[in-house]
């Protein structure tokens, strides 16, 4: 009977030791599960922080891009104002050149008119000289009349030269105006070609800006999806941690109960 009693006590002790070992193992598993859940939560928190940083970096890049576009727009407006000022100065100069050309033409016309009048007077003087010569021949003053005729011929030659010079001056002026007109047309053509090239460049820049905008929107959409997934992972990790905490609490209570049962059994044994 004593041997049986001892065997029962030994069995009871062995059962209690096994129960304690199971409780210790269960606690260790719960601790590991909690550590895994903590790690998972830390990883999810890191994922969220990374996604937030990525979003902030993206937002900063978009703001920098917007600022650069505004500065480019401002520079374009300043260039437009400078071009308008240059155009105004060119128009003012062109008007002044046109006025000078008209004044020069007016003076040349007046010179020609004077030359024509001089020629007319020379012709009249020659006619008079011819008549004087005829009269001189008749009055036996042929020598004086010949001299007078020679003077009139010289005067006529000088008047003819004046007219020829005025004509040449007019033709030179006309040629200079045509050359100037041709240069202005070539300048206008070059400006139109530049305008077309600028419009093409602007179109290419707009196309690139649209592509960049689309890419930025796609990147933002992906970041939003990554953030959503990270939030879901964090929620799941929080739930796993909560469950692990509950399992650990239960394991701690089981261990506490097992310790109390063992303590009671030791006390009963001591008492027996």
C-alpha cells in the first residue's frame, strides 16, 4: 500500500512536472508568436514610413517641377516684353528711315526741278545767243556772238551734267530702297521660320509635360496602392499581436494556475 501510494505520488508529481513543462512550452511559443507579431508590426510600420516618405519626395518633386515651370513661364513673358520693345524700336527706326528717304527724295526732286529750270534758262540763253550771233554777224560783231554762243553751250553742257547726276542719284536711291525692302522680306521670312520652330518646340515640350504628368499620376496611384496594402498588413499585424498577447496572457494564467496546483500538491504532500 505504501509502495502504491508512493507510486501514485510519483505519478502525480510527474504529471504536474509534465503539466508545468507544457505550460512553459506554451508560454515560450506564445512569447515567440508575440516576438514574430512585433517584428511583423515593425516591418509594416517601416513599409508605411517608406511609402509616406516616397509620397512626400514625390510631392516635393512635383512642387519643384511646378516652380521651374512658373520660372520658365516668367522668363518667356519677360522675353515677350523684350521682343515687343525691340519690335517697337525697330518700327520707330523704320519710320525714321522712311521719313529720311522721303526727305532725300523730295530734295532730289527739287534738285532735278532746279536743274530742269537751269537747262530751260540755258536753252533760252542759247536761243538768245543764237539770235545775238545772227545779229552780230549782221552788225559785224561775229566774234562777240561766237564767244556768247560758246558760253551758252558750256552752260547747257553743265545743265545736262546736273540733270544726269540727279537722275543717277535717283536711280541709286531707288536701288538702295529695293535692297532694303528685300532685306526686310528676308528678315520677315527668318522670323516666321523661327516662330514655326518655336511653336514646334513648344508642342514637343507640352507633349513631354503631358507624358511626365501621366507618369507622375501612375506613380502616385501605385504609391497609394502600396500605402493601402501597407495599412492592411499593419492592421493584420496588429490583430496578430493582439491575439499573441491574449495567448500569452492565457499561457501566463495557465502557468500561474499550474504553479498554484503544484504548490498545493507540495503542501498536501508535506502535510501527508
